[in-house]
C-alpha cells in the first residue's frame, strides 16, 4: 500500500517468524493480533504516513472466500 511518499510492502511470514517490521507497523500488527508478518517500508519513513499506509494495506486484505468468489 502507499500513502504520501511512504510505500509499504507486507507479506505473510512462515509460522514462528513473528513480526519483522518497523516500529509503527509492528505496533499495529501486534494490536491487530497478527502473529507472523514481514514488512518493508520504502520511500519516506515518516511515522504518520507509515501508519496510514499500514491501515490502508490491512483494509485491502480479502478473505479466502472473497478470493474464491472473485475467481469464479
């Protein structure tokens, strides 16, 4: 996801990895209950933009059922 000059790449991590991300993304992931996540911030590392990009990325997530229905 992208917000302002911040670009955030998030991907699921293998079980047992934990959260490998910057402090702003890590705080949000822990509060959201996401156990394994890998994230990389590119561009601006302004915490306000990173937080907004994180929420935008989480809003874009789809469930497995939504994905299957979209492929039909």
